[in-house]
C-alpha cells in the first residue's frame, strides 16, 4: 500500500510532523511520499490561493492531508485545494498543526471545515491528528500521535 502525504507548511511545523509520520509508516513497511502543495505566487504566504500543480491522486492508494491552522480555519490554499471535490475522494486522514494548546483554539474547527468539504466523510476518531505546538509535551505528542495514526493507516 502506498500513501501520499499532501503537505502545506509555511514555517516548517507541519512538514516536520509529516516527515515523522513518514518514518513511522516506514517502520510499518508502508511506502509513502511527501507531496507539498505549492503556489504560483512568488512566495507562499497565508494569503496565497493559487495552486501551482494540482496533486495527482491517481498514484497512491490513500492520502493524508497535512495542514496548519490559519485563523481557526484551513489556510486559503487548502480551501482552494478542497474546492476541487475530486481531490478529496482518496483522502482518508488529516494531520493538523496549530499553535495554541487547546484543540478548540483552531484544530477542531479546521478539521470540521475540511470534513464538511470531504466526500466520502473522513473517520475523525481514527484518522485525524492535532498537534498543539505551544504545549510543553510537543515531542511526546508527535511521537505518540504519528504512531497511532500510522498504525490505523496500516489497517486500511
Ligand atoms: C495567518 C495565521 C493564522 C493562524 N491562526 C491560528 C489559529 O487560529 N490557531 C492556532 O492555534 N494557530 C494559528 N496559527 C499558527 C499556526 O497554525 C501554527 O504555527 C502551525 O503549526 C504552523 O504550521 P507550518 O509551520 O507548517 O506553517 C496561525 C498562523 C498564521 C500564519
């Protein structure tokens, strides 16, 4: 089974966790590939909306969307990505990083917004992970979070 990790990351946090998820998948003998979302703008900013290349979702069996939170919502570029509903069909998992220490401060509302645009619906309990960057136990959150997510993905 091959898994594509579709990643938007402006300052590197989400990319770091996506790489950790990739390592964990490798431990479970699952092949994965990081697929960064790029913009046509000269620089990627929170205002970027225009996607450079639409991700080709025919290559991998499943996809995990990895994104930061911007203003309690998915970044504008992720919202553009999700507008093309054919893009959501094989997305089974969500990895969200945000700054604040509580899920209700952006993580949950971002997941909810993405779920609203996803068809078929995502299984929130088994396939979503929120990393709270400001919490003291960041490393622990990442280690245990990617382990659980990778293990659940391996059972697909
Ligand atoms: C424009 C903007 C809005 C943000 N809004 C939120 C927010 O509502 N809640 C939150 O917890 N973090 C918020 N953040 C922080 C990012 O979600 C967080 O730092 C994330 O881990 C960054 O990931 P990245 O380095 O992959 O871009 C915001 C960051 C930016 C740039």
